[in-house]
C-alpha cells in the first residue's frame, strides 16, 4: 500500500494541472496533479484532498481508475505514489493548499510544461491515455491499422502490450498516418516491432512520431465529412462515374443534406441540369 497519491482531474479531453506555490518546500513552482498523503484506495480521503486543493465538491467528481504505485523521490525520501484518475464536468477551480495556479491542458501538451514533479506525464499514462501518430506508406493506412488490430487479438510476446493499447484510429482524410491511443509511446513501438524486441517489424509502418499528440489536433481529422465539403457553386468539375463519365460541368446547386450537387454539362447541346452524388465528381477548377 502506498503512502501518497497524485490525482489527475479530467474534464472531457483536458487534464487539470496544478502549480505548486513558491513557498512549498518540495518542488516549488512545479506543475503537479493534486498531491495527497494517505491511502489512495480510500476515495473519501482522495475526494477530500481534491476539495482542499481545488474547491471541487465530491458530488461533482467521478472516480475513473486507480493505478499501481510508483517509487518517486521527494527530497531524500523515496515515496510510493499512486496515480488516480477522476472526471468532472466543472471547470471552475480555486487553487489552495500546496497550489497557487492551475491550468486545464490537453493531455498531449502535458510534456510541454517546463518544470513538473517527477514522472508527471508517465503517471498520467498509468491511469489515462495519449494519442500517438504512426507514419505509414501512403495508401496502406487501412492495411496497417488492420494488421495492428490482428496483433492485438493475439498473444505471445505482445501479451503485456495488449492492455496498454486502447484504440487504433484511421481517417480517410489523412494519407500516410494512423493514430493509436495508448498509455505510453514505448508500448506502441513494441507493438509495431520498432523497440528492439523480437516482434517482427510491421510492414508499411515506418515509425512512431516522437511525443504525444494533442487530442484537439487529431479529432477534426476523425470526424466524418460530408461528400459536398469543399465544393462551391460555380466550381468546374469532372464527372467520374455513370453515362457522363469524363465530361466537364459547372456546379449550379449543392444539396448538403442529400450530399448531392446539380451541374450543367459544358458539352450538352442544351444546358439541362444534372443531379449527381457529390462523391461522383472531381473538382478541377475552383471558383474565385
């Protein structure tokens, strides 16, 4: 049983970091979670400490996960510190106890803080997750994602990695990259055979980009886009399918709800409106 804990408070995709006051004897002015002394398995103790440090009431907090303790040196003493993850819908914080400032940050930005307590980022990975970007061969994104999923469904040398990988994400709008949600980068590197282990290197997957990726930068690429996105009235397009394949036309109307567009063919003797699905045309010249 550990004798201390660090609580990470999450609001959607943001994590609450607290800055220690200048007068604190250990790690003054360092960024921290919410440090407390006591048994991390006693949620009353944990929630009371959160209230003391932030003003957040226990009925506004939900316990998500408690990790395994880590041995961290505070001064000349080695402490067993347990990470705890909780969630809240509240964002108003009043720093107190050890703390003088606070900041809600994207989990991918935690490492950018210039000064923090030992293993702040690693301990969050013990109870939370990060997004990592994998560089793939262009056109092989889906194959790489499927191969990773196949490896995760197996066992053997990757058995210890499987619980540390939470999701494999592939976007049709991002060529040459896929995303993996995991607790730490070294688990992803082992998964694709790039960590010096005996795992066969994953074909068409070149490397894991260094560092954690901010969720805010990745999520827009994962949201499905309408087929009409990027098409404007007046654009010149080429029909890609159907009886008019290869013919050029001008866009005259866009029906976003049906993902259809109306065009007028340039080569038609009479300019008759033609309605086609937006994914059946290619924009060749955009209207100014």
